[in-house]
C-alpha cells in the first residue's frame, strides 16, 4: 500500500531499526523491490532520480511506480521518494509525478546557500503535503571526485545540522560521516562520534545514510545504533541488473525472448533487495 515515506522512517526510528530506500529505473526493478518488501513483510521506500525521470518521462514514471505499489504491495507500506534533486524545478517536477517525499541536495553549495534553497523547497513541498530530506556535508561520488578527500571538510557539521533543521524545517537529513557513493574509497573508519553528536543535537529527525551499498553488517549495525534509520541502495541494484545481463548474453546467448532475460533480472534484483532488508533488520 502507498505510505508516507516519513511515516516509514519514523516507525523505523521508534523500533531502533532501519529500512532500505531502493532506486528504480524501470518496471522490473520496481516490481523486484516491492515483491521483496512484500515477501519479507517489511516497509521500504522506492526512489527515483532526475535522470530516470528524464529517461522514462515524468508522468509515465509516476503512473508506473504508483500503480505497481497499488496493485502489488498489498498491505506492505511503500513510500515514493525523489533522490538527489538538485534544483527547485527538480522538486516541483517530482511532486507533480506523485512522490510523497523529496530530497533537495544542495550539499555542494556553501551552508548559507544550502539553507536558502532548502527553506524554499520546504515551504513549497509542505504546501503540497510532501516531506523534505536535505543533505549536509558531502558524500563523494564514484569517478567524479579527486582521488583523495579531506574528510574533515566534507563530513556533516553537527552544529550546522541543528541550524538547518531548526531554520529550514526539514523532515529528514542525509549525513556524511565518511561514507561515499558507489564504491568510491571511503574514510577508513566512519566518524561514529560525529554521528553521535548529530543524533544528540537533532534527536527527532530521521537520519539517512547514502553510499552504503557496500557496507557490511557490522558497520550497518553500528550506524543504526548511532541513529541511522534508512540506507539508500542504488549501486548494488545496478550491479545485479548488469551482472545478470552479462551472465546470460555472453559468450553464447540462446535467449530470443527479452521477457525471459528481464525475468532473470527481476529475480536477481529481488534477491539482492531481500538480502539488504534482512541486513537492515537482523538483530
């Protein structure tokens, strides 16, 4: 069933556990995510990106995701979220296609500029009954950054996080404690003390971890104990998708019906999503 992303996050906070926010790009990936969540009776969030919106088409994508949630999720709560919107227009377009939650990622800007655009997004989104996730600090991207990072400069400043929450009125916050998107080289050890300080200063705001596809169970468990209630997963889904293609089309392909290949892809992604959900919930 369609649910509010913020309600899913707050329930995870209350239960001292975490949910997965999984990126989709098409019909089969969306079905795989929902079927995994339904099978394990565990809420999750489906995310889209601006590039996916542009590729599929806004209305087509919105209708696709919302209809699959309606028709396949049964009573399993599923949220629909915009991941990494960079501009006010990105947010407006995502709200128009039917998300219940948006992320405004102004983390590349200075703090004053980040606060300014985030406040603008919050005012507009809240008027549409849509909640807002912001990002403070910078989570590096695979292949887009220099080979080394000054982590002290890019990680979330706890005091600034408190100001952003209080002045902008955001509903959730993506934090940087040494995590990185893709398989970019992360900080050797996450800054757990920084996470603890952020949680102390903003105790009632859901904290989101981006760039955690390759985190093992021990790091995930420690992050949850520190206040993380949601992990974004994209890279692992892409790898499952492409690995299935490579394994079935090379060197000798005997598949002539594309549905047979897409069925294998859907199954592989569902298995990966199930693995992540279990990881986020295991005691």
